[in-house]
C-alpha cells in the first residue's frame, strides 16, 4: 500500500465528496469491497457493537458480554474475507510476515493459553485477539492506492467523530460520565462519546489528531484540518491527562526522529525517555532509590494509587515469571488471588496500568521479550529503511507517530495484545504499515485496464 505522497496533491482544491466520488469511479466492485472492509473494520473496533453503554446501570457488563459471540463472528468474518482479498493480490507482502521471530511469538502464545490458569478464558480471548490483530495487519494492504487508503481512513474518522459528537449533543447521559455512574462517579462531566470510558476515548482522539495532521500534509486541506480540530476539541473535554500531555509531545518527538539520520540516534531519542518513564512508574515500587526520586518530582508519575497495583502485579510476576498466569486471564478473579502483597485493596483492579508489566504477568517474561523485539525495536528499524528508500514519507511519519504514542501510552495504561482495544488495533496497524513500507513501494495510482 506504499503510495507516494504526491498522489494526494490534486485533492487539495476539492471537497471530500468530490474526491470520494472520483476515487470510487475508478474502482471496480472488488476494490470498493476492499475499501469498505477497511472502513467497517475501523468503525467496528472504534464504535463496537455496543456503543454508548449506560454506566449508570449495574447490568452494563452483562449487556456487553451478551454480544461477545456476535463480536467473534463479525471480526472473524471480516478478517477472513480481508485475508482472502489480500492473498489474491498481495501474497508476497504476507509472506514477509512469516519470520522466525513472529513464529516464536505465535508459538509462545499458543503454549501460554494452553498452560493458562483459566484455559477456556484465555483460548476464547486469544481467538478474538488473533482475528482483530490479523485485521489490523492486513488493513494497509486492502485499499488499492494510497489515496484510497487516505479516503478510507478519513471517512472512518469523520463517521466516528460524528457519532461521538451526536452522542454528546443528543444523548449526554450515554456520552458523558455522570455522577450517577456505578463506578468512578468522580469522572462526572468528562466526555467519552460512544466509548465506555474516557480513558479509551482520549487516546483514540489523540490518534485521530495525528490522522488529521497526516491528511493535511498530503493535500486534504478540508478533511484533514476538520478531523484534527474536532478530535483535538473532543480530547480536551475527555479530561484524559495522559493522552492530552502525550498528544503534542509525541508528535514533536516523532518530528525529531523524522529529521534524524542516524538509526542509533533515533533509538536514543525514542527509547531513553521511554525507559525513564517506566523507571519512574513501575521502577519506583521496585527500588527505594527510584521511589525517593519519584517523590521529589513536581508531578506524581504513579497517578495516585497505581503504585499499589504495580506492587501487586510485580508479586504476580514473581510467582510465575516464565509461563505467566495466562493470556488475558489474570485480572478477572483478582480478589480471589493470594500473593506476597495481598489483594485486599485490588478489588476493582482490571489491569496493571502498564502494558509491559501486564504482559509479564499474563504471558511471562519470555513473551514480554518477544513483544518488545517485534513491537518496540523492529518498527524503528523499519522506519529507517522506509526513509532510506524514500517511500511515502508522510505515511511513514503517521505510522511512526501512532507507534510512538502507543509505546508511551503503554507506560500508564494497558493495551498491548488486548483483543479489540482500539489503541491496540491502531498500534498494530501502524507497526504493520512500517513493516510493509520498509519492503515495498506503494501504488501511486491504478493502472488502466486493457
């Protein structure tokens, strides 16, 4: 899907509607179907089959859980159909994914779910995660041109923003946190749109800001700024501190990486602050010295109370450091667990509030190492190759920015390998996009049929 950035310049003076009609006019039924899968996949992950959950109801979890079978079927079908389309036209691209490292991760995940403390739960959730992740990985390959990809991404973003804003205007009781919410009534007034929590809405809006900036950079001077502005406003009203702070900081960091030539200097810029953030968060409960440093800071990187969760999670890692407790199976019955730290305080903990620590808990240290090699280290090397071959620099920067945001967002929230989590979906899409851009030149425009 590596399509040169220049192919969007002819859109700058036209509206989104004209651009969409022109693009569809040059596509056949199969190509339209491929584009529809992209839009449907993004909207399914973002809006879900259960949008606007009523957080005032004690039955909200049961309502959402009751449609899990439909979730499995929908994601499975989309992934299967999308994979068939890609196999027909982009089999060489898919073959590049079959590497020893990737196979090791898949093999380790299979071993992990079989050895899980809750095997049935892990297997079920792994199947859903596999479907969603497969869909994210093939998504960059589905649109026939980069302009098609841009229009698909822009259309999905506008629909999502429209749904979220309409919810806030027409049904605020389902779109804004309320003092009547069963859990976390203190979030009253924070926007969440169609999402179940502001901490899901805020990172998605941050990613949409990046999408809007990218579309503006490649010539969409109406759709791009509109998406960036609408998403930025919504982000502010979510009250999401982490995402709001990271939004511009990560874009500045990505811009610095973009203009840096040396791969080792790129690694220093990307990973040194990331290591420092993890040391100031999880590290602060592992080392008294780091803890004292953290307490001297003007802000609290432990976000009040999370240090207890990290202590509990670290104790869980110590219990099963190799195989872990099982993929996505640890936090469901946390109140029944006995660890070195106890669990009396953790009755509402849903995850460890750190993606890397959570992976160590669930899939063990070997699994965490494989994830770091594939999703943390490899993408930057792929971006370096993309720049070396001068392939779609604007698109490469978008993927780089989303990837960097995910890395830093993961220091305070859990999303890596998390089933249909929208941040994981976009993060996996960005990682896959960098992988393909490093190896293939995108199609700038469709060749005429003979």
